[in-house]
C-alpha cells in the first residue's frame, strides 16, 4: 500500500511523488524488524504528540502548550534534559516567549525518531 503525502503545492511535487511510488520497494525483513523496534520504543510518546500548530492557542489559562510539548520532546526523545528544564523554567518565569531550537549535530544527538505526519 502506498499513500501520497499531503502538502504538494507544485506540479514537480506531484511528479516526484509519482516517481517514488512507481519505484516503490517493500522494506527488507531487517528494515521491518528495526522499524517495529523503533515503533515499540517510541509508541508511548505518540499519545502525547503535538505538531506545534498552535491551534490550541491562545489558551485561556495562559498555558503555552506547543512550547511545553516541544520541550517535553527534547527532554524525553533527545535526552536534552538540562536544557529542557532551563527553558521550561524560563517560560514559567515569563522570561521566554518562544522556545529556541538548539543546534544539534550528529555528535550530540544519540538517537533519531521518525517524524510522525
């Protein structure tokens, strides 16, 4: 089964997706096993997934839900616990309006998580 990705805005996007669909190859057994392992490991996080769309804003209670969920992701998924705690405290104290994204590179990101669309 193949599924198109939403958000195609140009004819070249459509052409590229058609090309990819026509060249589709199923995952190997080892790739499928790895995928299942990653899904099992991170499936609990998906219950709390936030796209950061801001649809919940403004919150009548003043909670900055997208920023807080972004920090939770950095804390739980990427292991940036100290950074996330400091950023959260800055939000709580009113010193920080938006959460800046830290510059991660291959050396300080130990794990990668597939993007959920």
